[in-house]
């Protein structure tokens, strides 16, 4: 069978130059293939290395994620613990405050009890006398103020002087005669006498009525003190 | 002092003081009583009428002073009964119309004191209250030591001045 080829094909129909060129081309391609293969191998190495690196990084990432999760868990635990500690602190502060208040109350009671249990005087006689002198001074001042204003009364006597029953009033019937003569000094004395009488009466109410028990206790106290003085 | 005696004394003292504190912590009495008593004194002068009541006069002039007197009275009584528990101290007041006794003006007097009532001077009124301390040592008669003498006006002096 014969083919009609557009060119004459004969393996042995080419010249040596063509063959040499082709050989050189093959050699170059072979070298190129070798280079490419090396390059591929190199790239594969790099890929493998990168895969290793990626694996390492993934593991590192996982480790860090685990670490973060662990730390978050710890943070949550510590936050809860801090809240519990804060609650405990508040409770302790409240208890401390209550204890301090109780201590203050008990200390005050103890101080009061000491005052009650003490048989020594809280005040000196001189202090007491000073208080009574002040009282006398106030009595005098009120008597003087009233007398001075009474002297300024310009209207004539509008009523008859009230009759005095000396037994009904504990004060100064003799002075009343003087006062009726519009004697201001006598009036001052009379007012002082009246105030002194009322003051002593007020003070002596101490032993009366519901206070009788106090008087009894006071007498026993005095007697007890005197027995052992 | 034996321990039991001391405890007895303390128990009485404690009860006394606690009751006394409660007594003196009560509000002071109303000044109305003092106002009315002073008004009655002024009524004796005859210068007041129903249209010009002496009570209003006293209130206008001396209410503040009267309230001060009440406060000082309670303060003095508190001092005498609570501040001093080692002895029995009290206010001294000479009743008008009674015979003046010189011995009561001495530093101390008691049942054994012989009254000196020469001339039978009578007391017209007490112008300043005094303070006395009752003392009774074992085996002795109780007597009063005068710490602050009460000041009195005698009737004879009033009459001489009038």
C-alpha cells in the first residue's frame, strides 16, 4: 500500500545537520525536564516542609486555643471566687460593724454600771454649792426684775389688798404688811421668800408619792455608808 | 468594809442612782405653779385687777427667769441626790414665822445643840436657800453640818425698816 504524503518521508532521508539539531534539542529538553523535576522535587520538599510547619502551627494554634480556654475558665473561676470573696468581705464587714456597735453599747452599759456601782461621789461638795449659789442668784434676779417692773406701775391701787391667811401660805406674812406700804425692798424679800419656799417644796417632792421607794433606798444607802465609814 | 457589806452598799447605790437618773431625766415641771404663786404675792399689793391680771404681769416679766430657776432647782437636787451619795445633803430653808435660832447659823448643829433664841426673833422669810449635810457617825447622834448658810430676814428688821 502506498500513501501519498505531501512531503517525502524517509527516515534516512534527513541530513546530518537536521539530526544534530534535533539531538541538541532533545538534550536541552532533557535538561529542562531534569531541571523541572528537581524544581518539582524542591517544591514538593518545600510543600512538605510547609505542611509540617502548617501542622505545627495548627497544633500550636490548638494548644494556644486550649490555653486560652483554660485561662478563660480560670478567669471565670477567679471572677466567681472574687465575687464570693467580696460577698464574704461584705458579710464580715457587716458583722464587724455589728460587733463594734455591740461593743460600744456594752462599753457604755459597763461605764453606766460602773457609775451605778460606784459608791463614790460624782461631784464635789464645792460643785454642789456652786449650783445652789447659782440658784439663789437666779431667785434674786427674778425677784428684782419683778420688783422693778412693779415699781413702774403708775395706775393707782385698783383693788384692796388681798387678805392673807398666814397658815395658808408658807411664806412671810410679816413682809406682806411692808409690801402693802409699797416698799420695793420688802417686795423683793417677799418674792425671794416665796421662790425659796417653792424651790424647797419642789425639791422635797423627791421623797413623796411614787418616789417613796427612792427615799427608802437612799436612807438605807446612807445608813450603810455611815455604818462603815 | 466587809465584802458582803460592800456589795450591799453597791446594790443599794446602783438601784438608787438608776432610779434617780430616771427621775431627773423626766421633763421639768410646768412653771405655771411658780407663776401663780408669785402672782398671788403681787396681788397682796393691790395693784392688779381682773382686767390686769398679775399672772400676765409675772409671765411677761419673769417667765424665762422662772424656767431657769426650775432648771437650777432640778440640777441642784440632782447634784445633791445623784452626784453625792457618800452623805445625805439637802437644801436648807427657814420657815417664816419660826423663832430664829442662832445655832442654826453656826457651822454645825444637832439635837444636842442648845437653841439660842434670845429676844425671840422671828423669821420673816428666807431669801437664799442653804445646804446642809447630815452626819451620823457610829455611836453618835445625827447632826447637820452647814455647808452653805441660808439667808433670812427677821421680822424685827422688817418692822424697823417699814
